C-alpha cells in the first residue's frame, strides 16, 4: 500500500492527515488578503507539504489559473491530489521534486511563488545555489515571491531559535539575487515578506 503521508519534520503543528503544516498558526484570511491573488494567477507553492496553502490559493485563483504544488516527499503529492479531488479542485498540479536541484515548472510561467516555512529548513544559502537560478527561471514578468517564516524569537513550537530567520536576513539574501522588497506584514507568530524580481 502506497504511503500517502508527508514525512513530518517536527517544526509545525500537524494537519488532518498527520502531515506538518503551519497554516493554522496565523490568521489565514489576513495572509491571503495580503497576497492579493487574482483569478487566473499561476502560483507555485514550493515545499508545499500538507498543501493547505495550495488548496486555499487554488480556490481563489479559480479554473483560469493553476497551482504547482511541489514537495520533496512523494506522499505529499498523493495526499494533496486526494484532498483537491474531494474539494472539486482541478487546477492543482501536484509534483514531487527536490526544489534545491530542479523546479519542474516551465520558464516564466509563475506570477506568484510561495516559500512558506521552507527557508528555515533549507537555509538562506540555498538562494546562491541552483535553487536561486531555478527560482528566477520560473518567474514571469512582474512576478512576486512571498516568504512566510516564524519570527526569530522563542516560541513553544516550530524550529529552534538558531534556525529561525529574521526579516532583515531574508531581505538581504534575496537582495543579493536581485530581488526588491515589496512589503512586510506581522502575523503574530509569523511574518509575511513579499518581494519582486
């Protein structure tokens, strides 16, 4: 029998399937209002995990757009495909890939890229590797990157303090790759930073 659960990393709360998710630790409505997604957007959720953000985005952008939901663990794609099917969503493309090496998305096809509670796990140095080149390659004109991370402060859950990333660290790392700062939003335990290429 195929395993349809993502490998838990222990950094977040667990969703209904038992897979790790950070979705419930902030006001999701405020988060998605800030993203200003539009019908027809083409979105990449890199390191999608449980897929809560992908599902919400797919509902907003509608059938004219699509969501590429990508995770390293094969069980994530299978579980997310099943959840999307139950919700009647046909605009989610679930893919299994190591985003540090290759992002299986066509050139210039993404208008919004989500990196939600991913960078603390792979480290900001990943932007200076093949991942950084791949990220630039998939982004279309006027595309934006949205980074969600837990604040760099002691909290009863999430990664240990040394692995957490402060907003200035994130902004500096992206600036080195030619990205420009758009906005920063406080979401309680987390923050949302948006940048553009």
